[in-house]
C-alpha cells in the first residue's frame, strides 16, 4: 500500500522538530450538492526546524515517531512544486 502524501500550511512551529500542518480538502456534499471545505491538523516531523508558520509543505506518512507524530515533512524542493 503506497504512503499517502498531503499538502497543507504550517500553523505552528513552536515544538522542537515538530510542525503542525493544516490540510484542507474540498468535496461535493452528497445531499446539498455544494462544495464543502473540511480541514484537519496533522503533526509532522521536521528534523532541521526549517519550516516556519505560513509555509506550504507536503507531508508523507511514516512509522510512528511519537504519541502524536505519524507524518514527516518532505524536502523543501517538494514543498515548492
């Protein structure tokens, strides 16, 4: 099974080697037939503390790093594309 890759915006970088990423998805509501926005926050591992609030990053699934971290931030080049 391939690892999921999500794109989102960094909302917090206060913790050491951790960033909080807000991932927003849009989908059509099954009954109302209008576009609905839904968002979820993920905590991702940032080993070098290189990402700051407002950066757009891509995160990839990984093995559990801590109690809440199951994602790792991809490199800066991948974040810009």
